[in-house]
């Protein structure tokens, strides 16, 4: 097993939230932080399930998904290097309200759930940061509901690709059309038509199971207002959101220590 992280090890800088935690608070958490590599589509936890860990993505990206009894699912929020997954469960209840799935593979720093709660109860600053971050996730979920009800598939797909690009710091996104259709809650044929349109306009290059963002500015022009709204909520509550510039270490470069090894 890999050694635990020390405070302010450069690796931690890949998660903006850990970067905002004071050094004294980080020292409380340090013995309980462990980096691991997660594969795409790995399920971190199911809805209504007790969870034992919280997750600070540092390259990997997590989808929070609401599933219905019919098997349909809709993505409520996407969390990557800008946040933490499971913090509200850590603060109270330990139960997740949604399913957490790895949307883009990569490194995530795993923290013991009790350690985060203990540290937060000792530090009003840390508690405030976690609560403000949870508000950004709530705001994302509200935005997603409004987006789903009112915005066109093309604008929603543009928004979604930009968000995934920001959080993974990569122009290369390994998504199949089936997966995109599932996340957006639309038919696959709708995604096919829209992906073709975006490719014809030179915004993306689409090949089997892979999307490359070619022109992010044009994607922003075609995205619905929800992309900018989510960034604005984050900036107001937490701080500057991820720049969306793929100049940081990407998921492909992250060390590949499988999550299963942490459990041993
Ligand atoms: Zn929208």
C-alpha cells in the first residue's frame, strides 16, 4: 500500500478544496488521507447506503446520480478537483442521498468519514468550508433540474462537456453516446444528432467512445446558461472555479494504485 500523504505535498494541490484547508486542519486530516486510482464507472456508493469514506477528486471525476424505480437515472451533480464527495454524509447521518459513480477515471484522495467529522467539529473554518461546498452541490442539483426541464439537448450537452473538461483538466473525454444519453436523460439518437452537429461545426471530434474538445469557446457560446451559473455559484461560495485549461496533470498521468488495495 502507498504511504499516506503529508500536508501540502504537491499532489494535494490537485484538489482545490484541500488547497483551501488551513495547514492546522490539514494536519488533523493528514493521517487519514490516501490517494487511490479509480476506474471509470466504479460505484463509490449507492443511494441510502451508509458510507465509510469521503472523496476528494484529484483528476478523477464523480457523478452524483438519482435513480428511479424504473431504472432510469439522471445526473444531479458532477464533482471533481473542485470539491469533495460525501461531506454532508460525514457531517451527519453517514448516509448518501445519491449514487456516486466514477465518471472519468483518475486519482481521488480518500478520507476516513469519522476523521473528517472530528476535524470539522474542531474547526469552524473547516466546517464553514464544507457547508459552503455542500451548498454548491445543492445549487448544481437545482440547476440540473431547471436545465432538464427547459433547455435543449444541444445546449445541455455543450454545458455537460465543458463541465467534464473543467473538472478533468483534459480535452479528451472517454464517453460513449449511450453514456451521454443516460447522463442527460435523453434518447441515444438525440445525442447522435447533436454530436454530429457539434463535430460539423468544428467544436468537437467524435470517434467511437471518445470525444475531443477542439473549440471550448465555441462550446461555451452554444452551452446553456447553466454552465456559467454553476461556476458563479462556486465562485461566490467557495472561490475561483477550475480554469478549464488542460495544463495540469491529467487522469491518464495519475498514478494507478487501485482502490481495492486501500481496503486491504
Ligand atoms: Zn441548462
